C-alpha cells in the first residue's frame, strides 16, 4: 500500500518508514501538514499516518481538509500523537480521523491498525467499482456500448441549459435504419444485431469528438450536436448518411450488406432551459425523420 507519513520529527518518520517498508508498504514522507497535503494532491495514496502537532498545518487540520475535499478515493487516516488522554483520543476521532495511535507505539499495533485501514479501503474500492458499474449500465446500451435513451435525454436537457447560457444553438439528428426489419427477417436477429453494432462503430468514427451519440431505441440513433446551427447540422447529417451508405457490413466473403439511414434534423436556435423545449426538439426531429421516410428513405430532412 502507498502510505504518506507526516511528522515534523525526522526520527519519528525514520521509525515509521522502517517499520512500514519492512512490511512491504511504499512510504512517502512529509515534515509538515502542508507538504503532506501537497503529496496527497499529486499522488495516488490510500492511507495517511499523521502526527498531531506539526508546523504550518497540524494533523487535525490536515485531516479536516482531506475530508472536506472531493477526493477520487477515500483516504484512510491514522492520527499519531503523544497525547494519550481519553479526551484527546475522542477529540481526534471526532475531527475525522479513522483511527488513533499513541506514541510510543508498538510495531505490532501499528501493523494491525494499518491492516484495518487496508480492509476498509478494499471494501470501499469494491463498493466504488460496483457503483461505477451500475452507473455505466444505467447510462449505456449493452448491445452497442453507446449511450442509452436515458443518458441522451439527460444530456439534451443539460445541453439546452448550457446553450441557453452561452446563446448557442443546439441541434439533434435522429437516424433510423431503412428497412431494418428485412435484415432480421432475411439473415436472422444476430445479423440484425451486427448491423446495429456496425452502425454504432461507423457513427462513432464519423461524429465530432464533442458531439454525443447514442442508441435512441431499437434501430434508431441520436446525435446531439452542441453549438451547431441548423445549416451546419444538415451538413453533418448528410456526411453521416453518406458515411454509412459508403461502408457496407461484410458478413461473409461474398456477402456485404448495404445499410442506409434516414435522418431527421431539428435545431433550437434560442434554447430555453425548459422541460418542453427538449420535448419539442425531439418531436421536431421525429417529424423530420418521418418525412424523410415518406419521401423515399436514405435521405436527410430538415424540420418541417
Ligand atoms: P423503416 O425503413 O420504415 O424504418 O423500416 P424498418 O424495417 O427499419 O422499421 P420497423 O419499425 O418496421 O422495424 C424495426 C425492427 O427493428 C423491428 C424490431 O424487431 C427490430 N429491432 C429492434 N431492436 C432490435 C435489436 O436490438 N436487434 C435486432 N436484431 N432487431 C431489433
Ligand atoms: Mg427503420
Ligand atoms: Mg424505427
């Protein structure tokens, strides 16, 4: 484990470092709280063992600063002090320390308490990973790995608010695969799925890095075009349409599936941060898509 030890006494640091490195830990040293804080900002450290009284920033203030900061991971803190009254120990723990060791400490007790920290941190890591996994699942489509409808709707609402503040337009392009059912009917559902994954890849390669792409529904995709006027959005949509038409999916040596999409485009030139602004934009794009289908498919249509 990577451990920061903060103590203004060199001899105390030497003692700690000797014990901790002998137990296989990597130790970073600080001779006051500010230096320890600086190290914690720069390095990926799991555990801090800090003296109470130190110049510049004392141990308690250091721990409070750590607790107040939004750290990417939990930093387990052990307060180390010659103060050994019950009141001192209680005060130290109440200020945010996870554990307390009084000087002089027994090496066995130091190791045991560091191992308690390691167990807590391992638990915290697995909980954090599980939470991140759930967050990913809640916002992504399992087939294509693209953002799902929920993530897209949330993003459009957030973007509307942002574009409103910056007085920038926001455009949407809804893409629907033409005659997609025929791929399923003719080659089976698995090939249908392959077509969707192929499209996801083609679109990902063709959009700009700051645009958002996701799977809106069955065989529909949505591209959220930030700071984009209607004229620009129509150009982007046409580029996407051509890119897809130009890149058939090869499913066997002699079989390449040509895929085409119809695209409905909508734009809000003066976005408002309102629930119905988002709904209106989605409806506009949907109506434009419907019109593109009605006019013969494999085309881009502006808002009606
Ligand atoms: P149009 O040109 O009018 O859009 O015709 P279409 O066949 O693409 O549209 P339709 O809505 O009739 O059919 C869409 C089909 O997409 C029906 C549905 O079973 C299929 N589908 C939806 N989600 C998936 C999926 O995840 N995998 C596969 N393989 N098929 C899907
Ligand atoms: Mg379709
Ligand atoms: Mg459809």
